[in-house]
């Protein structure tokens, strides 16, 4: 969310530059006024569009910043049969989850659904490796999706009975 303000500030800067060019251009005053009004209307439209995009899933081939993520933990999945697979993911141990959309593939959807059910039953997690690969879907098959069992906590040693000094045994 904090990066959105930078995109909005960049769009605002570009709008300000366009408005200053429109003001100082050697054109008729009505044309310059229309250019300034259009630029002023551009700012709220950009703000509304940027905030609206925050809740939409991003197609995996649009990912630029985290393209080199080695693995993604699946936090949730939704299947729109025949249309798309929607995934709620945590990339490379990042704390902020991301929302992505994959094209519909029946084999991948079935495998993901089975692995998510297994992860729920066994309290594990589902990991997708190399999600943003540039290989074609045929080369990738159904991705590198795997179930990761929960880590086993260390076993505590049994408690030793308390050692109480008995003065009668000392004699």
C-alpha cells in the first residue's frame, strides 16, 4: 500500500508538467484553459484507478518487482472453472500477501485443490516454486506445487523426579 503514493505522486508530477506546458504554449486562451481543466480532471481519475487496482488480482505474467521469487506459500485459492485460478500468496517469506490470477488449467486446479485439502488435514502448507517463470505452460506442466508437512517441534526430555535430601539415608 505504501508504494501506491509514489505512483500517484508520479502521475501528479506528470499532470503538473502537462498543465505547465499547456499554460505556456502559444495557443488561444480557451484551448489552454481546456488543457488545464482536462489535466485537473486527470488527477482524481488516476487516484480512483490506482486505489481500485489494489483489490484486483494481478496476472502472474504482469509481475515485475518480485519476478525472481523462488517460492510462494499458498494462503488461499479460488477456482472459477473455465476462467481462472485465483491465488492468495506469500512470496519468499514476505509478510504481505499478494493476490494473483492464473489462466485456467484443469490439471493444475485439481492438483492445487487436492494439496490444499491435504494441507488443511495435516496442518501443513502448499508451496509453489518458480511461479513467475517465462517458460510456456506446456514446459512447466502443472508447476512445481508441493505439500510441505508441518515442522515437528522438539521433543522435551521427561521431567526428572525432584531430588530431596533424606537425612536418614546419610547415616
